[in-house]
C-alpha cells in the first residue's frame, strides 16, 4: 500500500539562524556580567531596605505555606492509599 505523503516531505528540518552575531551567553561568559536588555529604567530608586519585621513576616508566611502544602500532600497520599480499600 502506498503512503499519502511523499518521501520529500519526511524528515525536513528547518534551521533557524540566531538574530545576533554571537550568543548572549557566550558574551556574558566573556565579560562576566549580564547585559542590560531591559526596556524599563533602573528600578533601584524604588527599592527600600527590608526591616526585621518584614523578614520575620515573610518567614512566617513561608512556614505556613510549607505546612499547608505538606498537609495537602499527606491528604492526597492518604486518599490514594485508601481508595483501593
């Protein structure tokens, strides 16, 4: 039986050329610094130092999220194990 597709279309590879002459990764490796490709101005003027209260709050929220995720995983495993019973 014959194939509907011609053999010329099988295995066709389209090669894409990079837009830049060199890869940005190679350029970063040479200079040791990441290039500044951002279309927005520097946002450093909006940064403020983090206080101890903010750090503590963030760590508490992370701990609560970890506990919640652990309980969710435990409940899923328990439910999967009890489905066959």
